[in-house]
C-alpha cells in the first residue's frame, strides 16, 4: 500500500506491507500554498454630514483576526454601497502598524440621493482573507452661502447704513438666486443688484437700538427628482445704533457772591459726532446750597450758547454752593453734564450799622473780608431832610448836593478795605426816618446800593 503524506514542505511516500514497518521517504514536486489568515477592518465613525467639495478623512485599522496585530502595507478601499453595485471612492495603504488615513473629496454618487453609504474594504491577497466594515451614512450638503456686510461697526442716530450681500454657490462663485427677499427689522426692503450675486441696500435714517437685517433666497435642491424643487436659506446680521455723545462747557461769572448778587450762568452744548453746537434742547442748572436745599434754573439759548442768572436771596444759606449744568438727552443725543466751580456765598458785602442820638445819625460801614472791592466813595440820599452837619473819617472829604439832599463822602488815599469798618455821622433838622446808601469803588462803580429804614 502506497500513500502520499505531507511533512513540512516536502512530500513523502508511505509504504506499508505485511511487515509492521513504515518508511517516510521524501518526494520531489510543487510546494503547497500556506493557509490564508482572517482579517478584520476597524473604520472610525465618520461625520454624519459634510459639505459638498470638502476634504473628508477616513481613518481606521486593518487587523489580523487571530492575534489582533496590525497588518502593514495593505491597500484599503473606501466605498459607497449603491443599489446592486458598490463604488470605490478612494484608496489608501496601511502604515507599519496597520493604520490607514484616506482622503476623499465629498461628492454625491447617486443622482437621486445626497446620502453616501460608506464602508471600508480589503480585497484580500495570498496571505490574508478579504474583509469589510459596516456601512455608515454620510449626508453631503451642497453648500450655498449668503454673506452680509455692513459698512460700519456701529452707527449713530440719523445715520444711514449700507448693507452689501453676496450669494455664492458650492465653489464660492457668486450667482443670482431664483428668488430673494431682504428684511430690515422684519419689514421687506428692496436691494439693488450691483453685479452677479452681489446686491446693496441703503437704509433710511436710523433710530437708536439694535436693528436686524436678513436675506432669504431660494436655491436649487442639491439632489431632487424634480428640477422645480428648491430649498430656502436665510442669513441675518445685527447693527447697533447709539445716540450721539455730547459735552457741556459751563461757567459762572464769579467764585464769590453776596446777598442780592446776581449769579450769571453761561454754557454750551456740543455734538461730538457732528462737530457743532446744539441750541434746540433744554439745559438746566442745579445749585445745591449748604443746607442741602436746591435751586433749579433753566438756561435759555442765545446764539450758539445758553445763559441765565440767579439773584442770591436773603433766605438762601451762606457758605459753599455746588452746582452742575445738565442735559437730559433725547431720542438722538446722549445726556451730559458739567460741574461748576464751588461758589462761596456770604451774607453781606458791606454791612451797615446805624444808631441815632437825637437828630444825629451814626452810620458804620463794615466791609466783609471776602469783599474783593475797596470802597472809595459813600453816597447817602436823605430825601427831604435838611442836613445840618456831617462828620467823616480822616482823609475823607464831604460834598453836599442840597437840591437832592445827597451827601458824597470820598477819599483818594484811605479807602474802606475788606475786613475793616468806617464811621460817618449826619445831623439833620429832624430825626432821620430812612435813607438810601451806595458804596462805590475807585472808578465810581456801584458796589452795593440799598435803602435803609430807621
């Protein structure tokens, strides 16, 4: 009996006879092919949706199914599972560790569907059996874009905004859509075509706030059984409109006042954006007195500025006054205010003290230490009283106008200085009932004038 036996990679004859003896003899001939090893492909889960024309990278690994080791230098296919037919999309090769990374430019395969059914496969070779992965659905989106640009980062009230719009297809080439609508704050507006796929809209004068501009276009459906099918895409943007800033410049005519003095206010309101003076709005001055009471004064426009005045009353508290000039703002302009320098208010500039001894009236003038004026002349108007005699301080002269019963006390060398006092006497035929007095500076300007009852 003779039979073939396989040992290693050589053939032997197995000879059997009546004797229990086996002989293994080598036989020359063609070597047998080794057995193919099973394989397994792992495909990392791809994106569910990609844009048409995008570069998509598929990654994974080819493994020896027996021991899980990676298999190097093996061609791997990325495929689409079609209706009754598979389509190879891209091919790559595994690295020394069995990993692969294969790029594919996303393009619809089926004219009736935008979905590609992706799987990876290995065709097999003499050493390894073929294998393939499960299928993954990848939806290809045909990308259209609407690019909206405004001509400024922000706007001021009454500005006009210019919007430019670009409609682009999958390759970013501009095109004119089948239908397009533009909206500003929900109201439809008309755009002007300035080139293929390019449009422009200029708004009217804007009011403050946030404004929304949007564009809606109809584009062809990327995959459709019917040529009349369209999809709509919309893009929108916001612009911010703010009120124009303003600044106030304000001043008063002095830093020191006395009872019955007039505080004069001057102010200007400036439009920072347009660069001009504003005179058609209301400005108000607010004074805060030491006793925390307030005085509110409205300024009136004259030319390019505002003016008003306030007479210090005897009931107003003395001391340091603070103040501001304020603009409350309106629909187009931001509010603003300016602080005034501290105002010092005293109870008197020149104080009068009067005593009578019979028909002699003794008049004492005291100048406040904050009085900025020196007194060079004192005028007493007595009315119908007959003047008998007068007495003045040293270096003061006296002149009497008998037609008006007026006495003039003057000096060139020894004026009444701030913080000092001077005494004058007047004798009349009858007891003096009242008089009017004035104090004047070196230029005969009236510093203060009052009527004094007795």
